[in-house]
């Protein structure tokens, strides 16, 4: 694993959610997000690191949840994720060697191949599992993002500092 990851890029469906979309009789959509993942994202941002979300689905629920967590780099409804990824790298001054990507399906493949660290979830598409450097034990929408963030922060020696507020 790379020594220092400065940018973490996440997909939404299947990573931040359990990959289910609940639709009621009038067409209202609902997604379920994991609270533990939310705290992980807050810890990552508190460490002063960059986090971006790139998703193919234009979800108002995701936009609302991510805004509540303080994520400003949110790109939803993106069909071709690679140009957005490249633009984020250039704007933030981060190289692919300093980037981790977490995805679970074919639209994530170009990003996973470009990043220094490609991470997926246990039920990811087989082509994604084949290119991933790591697979979380937790499933998407069930703490997979938190698992990865804690691992990255610990490897960088930053976890104790950013989580100290909870141990007072």
C-alpha cells in the first residue's frame, strides 16, 4: 500500500450504500447510508485530507448526506468518471500515486486502474475484484468506507490524533 494517501475517491451505490434503491408507489427514491461510514468520512476530513465522491446516479439523497458530512467535492450523475477524476487530481495538485479509489462496478474500473490503491467491497463485480488491491471485510453501506478510512489513517499514523476527541 502507498505510504501516504492524500485523496480518497468514493463511489456511492454499492460503496456508501448497500446498492439498493427503494422506490415507493409514486416514484420517490430512498437510499440507506451507514452512520459509521459518516464518522469515518468526518475523521478523514478532520485529518486535513481530500475526499471526493464520483457517482453515476444523480441522487439528491447522496448530495444531501454528503453535504451534511462536509464533503464539498461531490460529482453525481457522471457517466464517464475518468475525466472528472483527472480534473480533481489537477485542481487539488494530487497525483494518482497519492490516491485511493473505492468502487464496486464497471463504471469505477478506469479510476481503480489509475489509483495507487484500488479498494472494493466483497460483492463487487468480478472485474473490479480482479483489479482491486484490497477488499474490505464489510459490505457497502455497512461500514466498508469506515473500515478503509481507519486503515488508511492508522497506516499514516494519524488515527489516534483525529479520533482523540472521542476518548476524553
